[in-house]
């Protein structure tokens, strides 16, 4: 690739155009293409235990297999934290 193409903002191909094998991130994410983290975040509103599952995956560095999972797993971890704080405040208010 020419340096003039790079200065114009053109993208460079990472893999060989003759190679028909899929690249590392060309295949879709699991769970209907949105990834485990976002899928857990959405279904966590029905079953909050999925937020804790995604939190364990996040702190277990599951996203190192596929960095596209990191944002969804982090969002689920934040949702689990907010849910835990809300439950603790609710219990505190009810019993005191």
C-alpha cells in the first residue's frame, strides 16, 4: 500500500485478498450477533442473574478471546452493580 493512500484516509487490507479463510473478527458474535455481554444485558432485565454471569466473564478476561465483547460485558457488570446497590438500599429501607 502506498503512503499517499494512507494519508488520504484509505483503509489497508490486513489479510491477503486471495486467501478465502475468514479473518479473526469476520465471523459474527454469538447470541444472535450481538455478543454475550449485550445479550446478557438485555435478558438481565428479565433475569438479573445473567448480569452477574456476564460480570464473572468480564473479570475473568473473557473479552481477550474477542475484544468486541468487552463493551457488552462491561455494561452488564455496571448493571449488576446498580442492581445490587438498589437491592441493598431497598432492604435497608424495609428493615430499618
